[in-house]
C-alpha cells in the first residue's frame, strides 16, 4: 500500500506540473481572461470532486456542511480565501509571467507555514532550518533578479500575484484542519464551487466562444480533469498510505515538470543562474520537509 501511495503522490505532482503549462497555453492562444478561466475551471473541478466524494463516501459530509452554521461559515471562508484567492492569483502569475515561475513561487509556501507555526507555538526554528529558509529565499532572489540586485527579471505584477498565491496556499493548507470530521474531497469540492461563484460579476461570457477552438477546448478540459480534479483526488488518497514528508519530497517533481514543459513546448527561457536558483529553492524546502526534526 505504501508503494501505491508513492505512485499516487508522484502522479499528482506530475499532473500539477502539467496544469500550469496548460494554463499558459490557454492564455497565450485565446482571449480567455483570468476571471472567466478561474471561475469555470473551479466550478467544473468542484463539481467533479463533490460528486465523487458523495458517491464514494456518502452524502453525510455534504449534509453536515449545509446544516451546520459553523461548517457553512468555514467553507465560505475556505472557498474564498483558501481556494478562490489561490486559484486566481496563481492564474494571474502565469498570465503575467509563465507557468515555471508561478509553480516555483509556490515553494515559498512552506517557509510561510514554518514562520506562522513558529509564532503560534512560540518555538524558535533550529539554526539548520533558518539556514535552509535563507537558502530558499536566495534561490528565489536568483530566479527573480537573475543574480543582479538592480535587475528585476519578472514583471512586478507577476511577483505580487505569486506572493499572494504562496500566502493563499499556506492558508489553504492550514485551514483545512478545521474540517477534520468531513472527507477532504467533499470539503474541497464545496470550497471550489463556492469560490467560483465570487467571479460571476466579473465573467466575460463572450469568452466561452473560445472553447469552440478545439485545441483550446482540449487544453481547458485537460486542465480541469488532469490538472485539477485527478491530482487533488490522488494527493488526498496518497496521504492515507504515506507520510506527509514523503509527499513533500515527491512534490519537488511539480516545478521540475513545469520548467521542462515550459522550455520544450512554450518557449520559456531560464538562464543558468535562474536554474541554480530553482535548484536551491526546491532542494532546501525539500530537505526541510523530509527532515522535520532538523
């Protein structure tokens, strides 16, 4: 069963790596705006996950959310701040830069979680952890500036949205613990549907005609199913069989896949210095995740 868990986590990370590249392709080859893209993608993904969750686990968890003011309030907060903000800011980061940078900036999230938990528990991280966090930040600095303090290698907007996505992802990870008695598939499914609704006033319905382009349609539906619904399910299932540390290690595959696909198929160009920065970022965060007691 441990091998099955490892395979599930590996496939989830691989598919998430493809997801960003699919989004970059859609934005580059259509007039899809981020609001319409994010709302439709979230709604369809949420519908798939919620349907599967109810089918496999029964409707009790769904009824618990709807019938409890406590859970209903929490799912609205989670759907808006934990899912909608994450999905929107991640998509905007891709829109203003590329999938490789957007995916790599997610690796700032463990640092945010570490700092938050240190403040909450009043436990100071070890010197080794502090050193690795500094290495991760330096890796991020190399990626963004290409090694020159006077040269910002990405647009300021992509940097801002990338940081927002990292903070939103941290909230997404930490807040889901408030739904311990409800199946994660149902929680995320409900959260995605609720989060998608906030974009309705900002949707450009003329964008839907972009789906008449067969290539864009295939890329979009692949992103919904292969880049969102399936990896979410596999990731959640993998945690039943393997430790979170193992999942974190396998998660390093995601940005690697995104970088390779971007460079081969999407024309993404990264300098040697930026690649070194990516290695420092991924490596340091992976070490922190594996050796939690360092």
